[in-house]
C-alpha cells in the first residue's frame, strides 16, 4: 500500500492499493470513532460497489444506509442536495456520524458539500471510483454543486477524513471516462511536471493502464504539494484550473450532455495554449490530448462560450484569472479584465 499524507488544516491520508475497496471498512474504522454512516453514491456505482462497501463496513461494526441518485453532472444540483439532506434527517444522522462519498467527481463534490453544510458540518470519507476523482477531485477539499448560472458556483472547502483509492475500480470505467481522467493527468504534467507529461505523451489510451498506479500516485502527490501551499486558493492553487475557464464554459454551453468535464478541460487547455504559447508547446499538448481520445476543439464559436467564462468563479470584480503554461511543466497565473480576456480568445 502507498500512503500520501495531505497536511492541510485538517490533515488526512490518501491510501492507494488495488483491491482495498473490499476491506475499506477496516480503514474507515481505524480513522473515525463513529459507527453510523450513510453512503452517498449514484445508480451506476451503487450497482457495482455499493454492497461491497456496505458489507465491509458492517463487518467492522458500522450501521450503514445508502442514498442513491441518478448518475451524471445534471444531478449535481440543489434538488439532489436537498434530497440528501432529507435522507440524513430521516436516518437521524448526527454531528458525530459520517458520510461516505462512493463514486466519481459528481458524487464526491455533492457529498462533500452536504457534509460541509448539514448540521454545520459532519465528517466524510472519499472512495473515488473514477480516474478523474482519484487523481483530482477527491483530494484538496473543494466541494460544490452547479447552479443555473454556472458550474460549481455554490460550494465550500471541506477536507475529507480519509481517501481510499483502489485502481481496480478503474477496470469498470467506460472508455469515455478513462479519457475523462487523463485530461486532468495531462494537466498535472503541463502545470508542474514535465517528466510526467513526457511519460504520458510517450503512451496512449491503449497503453496507459500499464502505469496507472504510478500515474495515480504522481498526480495526487502533485496536488498535495499545491494544496498544502495554498489550501483555500488564494494564490498557487489557481494553477490547478489550467484549462478550466473555457472547459467549464464548454460543459455549460452544451448543458452537461455532450462533453464530460475532462473533455471540457482538454478543449480549454488547447484553446488557451493556442492563444498564449509558442507553436511547439501547443503542438505537443494537442498531440497528447488526441492520443487519449479527447477533443481539442468544439463546434461552438468562441464568442458563444465567452459569456459563460464571465460567470466563472475565478472572476473577481471586472477581472478574471486564467492559467497559461508558457512551457511544459511550468504554469503562470495571469489576470485580465473580462473585456481583455474576450479579446485575447477571439483574436
């Protein structure tokens, strides 16, 4: 087993090992005092792993209930959140009890937000089952739901008590969702680790599984470093948003139906790099993105996407922050007025 300690204001461990989901109850019992829990998951993940996690927890002395909602980004909203709250009330969950986020990024985000706000805060544990959730959204404490005005606009910082990453769960991912996670892996290489980018670029969608455990560890460790330096995103942590300003706009424009988060990020990275960096950096990024069956552009005109960027949570007053990688492995935070950003992207 590999373990990464994340030393934030509420420190926790990320455990990485194949097959550990079957014994997750032991690790959870070793971490928390409570023995009363609710697993929050979606219908797809519940059918695959819900009973496994519930059984393991019950074998370790937990009383467990499961709340299930329809899979997909369109469920990451206030309606689902309120249904979670009602379920927790129905099950008499108290401040000493815990939530278990079992699933991908949507499950982790909405469960974390519920744990941050229900009874003004209860503990939760992440069991991410997608590549994107394992290497990115399960670590760092960002939780949120989407609003009609945009993605992740209502949220809170809430660090988990423990993160359990079992690479075996990635075997059940559809090709679309493996690619989805690889967009975030490419992002890590671009912003912080040229050697990681080269490792990813030397492979493709069909061969990356050979090093998936190493990849998960490296990406989480990069995020750990950034989050420890800037837990509440006042500076360096912004570099983790490389590709996300345009990426979120792509998701919103297509109503969370045509493009996954990873696809949006891939497009966003390519768009901003084509406008701000040399041809060599853009060419290498574009080739890497394509090698993992990710899009480099969308049919919508950039003028149709930009209104969503102005609603992004990275906007402050009339200015917006965006991330550029002038060279592979190095990120810069740049700021511009919304008008200047629009002119840059349309130029």
